[in-house]
C-alpha cells in the first residue's frame, strides 16, 4: 500500500447567515494515499465542495468558519498553517481545478501569463523559463500550436481548451494532489470524454493523487479507485469503486444509482426516484439526515444519527439497516 | 403503435443574421442554427432530440412552436402549416402545443403566485371561467404532485424540482396534444431528475401526450424516448428507434457520442472502447462544406468535402446522413 498523503479528521465547517448557522460539513474524516484517485459524489449542497475549499482554505471567513477538525498533509495541519505556508502549498503541492472554465481565468491576462504564474511566484523561475515551461505544459494537455497560443486571451479559447489550459496551470508545478471540482460539468459530453481521457493519461505520467468531486456517478465509475458519497454534510458511504456500484449499502447511494438511466440498458424500466428533498442544514440533525426520504428507516434511525459502520475492511456506510435484509445491522 | 403523424417537419431552416452598423444595418454573416431538418412525430410517442450545445436542437424546438420564425421549411401540425399562420389562428393552434423550459428558476415570473402562473394560459384563451378555473388549477397541481394548498405561494418558496412541476402544470393547463420539453431536467439534481422523468412518463400515459424531448443527456433521452434524432451543427445526422440507436449506431458522430457517455458501472467502463473526437465543433457561421461533421470525422473522404450527404432511410425507420454508410 502506498504512503498516506492526506489525513482529514472530523472536519466541520459552518456558515453564518442572518437566520443562524448553516452546518455545511458535519465531521468529515478521510484519507488519501499517494497516486490514488478518490471520488467524492453528492448533490448540490451536500458539502463536497465546501470540504475541499475548507482544506485549501479557499472559502472566505466570515461567513464561513471551520469549527473543528485537523487535516494533515506531511505533518502540516492545513487548517492551522499560516497564510504564507498555505499559499506556498497551494501554488506547488496542492492544486485545484474548478468547474467553470469560463470564469476561472482572468479575462485581461494572456493564457501564457496565467499558466506560468505559479512558477514565477513559487519556484523563482524567470519569465522566459516559465513561459517555456507553460508552452510545454499546454502542448502536453493537447493544445495545438502551444507556443503561439501563449499570447492568446481566455476568450480566444473554446470551453474545452480553457479547461485544458486550467489543467495545465494546475499541473505546471507538479503537485502531489490535484483536486478537481466538477471539472467536466460545464462541458459537452464528447469534450468531457477528451478531458477525462487526458486526466487519466496525465495521472499515469505524472503520478499525482486526485480528488475528483462530482455529482455524476457515471464519470467517477471509470476514473476513481475509491468513492465517498456525501449527503447533508456527512460522508454516508465510502467504498472501493466496485463495491459501491455492485453492493451499495446506504439507501441514499442505492437511490442515486437507481435514479440513473443506463445507456446500455437493454429494456426500459421505471427509474427509482428518491422522494422528497435534502434537509436544510440550519441545525445538525440528532437523527439520520436521510430519514425523511428513506424507505428502509427503522425506529433506531429516529433516535441516533448512525456513524460510518464497517461492512468490510474497504467498505463503510452510515446506516443502521442492512438494505439487503431490511433488518438492523448487528 | 398507431402511426398517425401529429407533427411533420420538412426541411426546416433557421438562420440568424449577424448585422453590423447602426442606422444602415447590413447583414455581414449568417449563423446556420438549423440547416434543413426533416422528421415526423407520431401521435402518442416520444421523440428525443439530442446533440451538444450549439447544435440547433433548442432552436428547432422553438421554430416548431413558432417562438422563432423559421427562415424556410414547413411545420405541419395536426394538418396545418404553422409557418404561414399568424395572429389569432396561430394562438389557437398553440393551445394544442406547449413547451416546458429548462430553467425552472427563470421561466416562472417571480411576482406571480402558483395559482396565477397556472391559470394564466386559461385566462388568455378564455377557458374555465369563474370557479371552474380554481378547480382546474387544483386538479393540475394534484396531477403534477403538488399540494393545491400551495396555490397562493410564490415560485421562490419552492425547490427546483417543485418549480419544474409548476412549469409542467402550466404547460398542461390547455390540454395540449404535443409538449415540447427543452432540457426539462438538466437544471435539477440527480435524485430529483428521476422524479420529474417518472412524472412526465406517468402524464404521457394518463393524458395520451406526445413529447418532443430536447436534451443533451443521451442516456436520459434514450430512456424516455421511443425514437431518437441526433443533431450535429444544424442537421439531423441519424434518426432511429432508441434500441437500434444503441445497438447499431451508423453515423460516426452517433458512435462517438455514444462512446463518450459514461456508464455508472466500473466494470462496464473498464471494458469500453472510446472513440475520442478531436477538436471542437466548428462555428455555425461557417459550417464546413459538404458534410458538417467531416472536420472531426475519423472516416472522412474526398466526397465528404464536396457533397452534402443525403438524409436517407437505410433500413425501415433508420435514417442516416453519411456517405460512408
């Protein structure tokens, strides 16, 4: 097994609003190992992005505050590191790519200047050296005529090319961890296939670990080795990718997988929908946050919010009920 | 299946002129949004229209319902050519065809209550006067799974999925026969998407609706549709029933599109052969000569540059526009 790279314990983030606190992340713990690809799946508002933004300290405080938790990256607690230190890490070892390639670039700076920036700021490269490396990186991510393209502005790039340029910018400093927050959601499906393919190649070539945040269970199936499902600020299930798709253990994961039509389905069947809506997180629920939408709920679910229970050494789920038998787990 | 044709679209063309100048505007270029599409929709079926952004699928939908007047071509609905109708005649036809829009956040007037929103179409068409209208609103809200007690609330008090239900109730208020759904679920969360898709299927069964389902999500379109048309850069490249589309796609674009759609199953994903298309979709201002897809096509030959492929029926009900098939 490869070395531990990131160790997050009990992360809790909340937002202060006029109507009180919104508890966005409610005690999230996970580990990431070297060269591993970890998928985080969940719907809007489940806390998947806030978790990552909290770790990289990218959310403004106020309104947000990290009230609890530790996040060790090589003996450094990211949550307590000084601003300088976290900035240095963000520019070199921990990179992030964002969902929207249209708004993540500065429109008045050239692509070259933005892709090269981490090297001049953090690595002490000269402008020429940095530009040289940026051109290399852009051609690595598949942008034709990379050298001429350095002088282009973001609006001269198509959506797919901008996402490629963002990947080049994130990888130029050879990060150990790449955090990708819905990097293909804004793209068309044939362009998405290009980008996923590219990330797969780069992962093998450069050997970074990847945390891939998405709401799309399809994309993650072909990419991740391990997947965490988030709901209402909690990790509700964590498993290897095969275990999760073959034997989902949390009713929410079961519902999510059942609600997706499959392209390779041979005949039409009714989709399994999850009734109701996700809870509004103005207070941390004392019972299971999925209770109101759950078809397996038993008395115990009303009394206590289940922690992640071990089902096998590689599979954990936060549910009192075994969905196969419908009975309480022992 | 009853094969009565409800809608016949013939050689539909929508071009948007790009104009320059202030006082003396002149057209400097033309966006070829829809470049000649032909298809029929049968009574009671669901026809899916898929394609990537900018392929002209939404413009096709809008041109059918005459929200966008076509540049040329015919749209024959229940025996009437809509492209030559206007004013009161056209408005009367619109009772029979309604649209559900993508974004439930912007397609409902935030200053109107649910009751006002759902009853507005009836007021415009002078239907269900007086108390009957309130009853009809309640009936419609029940039909789409909303509590009629919420009729006096405003759209912002509802979630995305509930708002889309309000949009559906509004579209059904006039008992249309054809409903054009333009990306009805793409703004919704995954677990809510299935709720709305199931609702649309139930309504089709109970009310005998005919759908034109416009979307970019091929697995969802294939799930809900009887037949699927695939669009690329303003033209339909392939049209067939949804089983054949997956089992035996003929057009190289359809093949690439199918192979690009991820399947939520790690084992299936590992076994798949992907066709990765190179580059981006060309600009619809200057679509390529001959076949629109030839610039990204792995099979392109000399003839594809010279001659636009004919949209032809290669086996019963299976239409393709490609020289290489």
